[in-house]
C-alpha cells in the first residue's frame, strides 16, 4: 500500500476550491493502465459509496448533495516524507 497526496477540486454552488488529503491506496484503486481510478479515490476522499458522475457538472456527486468532486492532481509520497507531512497537517 502506498500513500498519495490527492488534490480535489470541490464545486459548491457558485464556488470552487481545492482540498487535499493523504490517502493510502492499493493496486485495486488503479485502472488496468496504471492510472488512478477517480471514482474509487473520491470514495476514499468523501467517505461515500454513493458517488455518481454528473455529465453537466463534469464531476462526481453524492446524491441529494449540491457539491461536486473532481481529482485535480496526485503525487505519490515517499515513506520517509509521510511523518513530516502528517506533523504539519498536510
């Protein structure tokens, strides 16, 4: 299992902002070509299993919630850097 710093664009009505989180991912969270599976990663990020893609918003949404989520970027974290990032709440 590897840790990744995930940046997510959150759409909240007329507002858009970036949020970040450190998430532990395993091989099942990647597609067959080695890219992140956005839906699986966003399920980790939001804690919701009910995410669905919204064509109009071009992002994933939780039913009956006005927020949309899209992966902005990701970076693998080296094991020796993880304690430092956690120390500073990144």
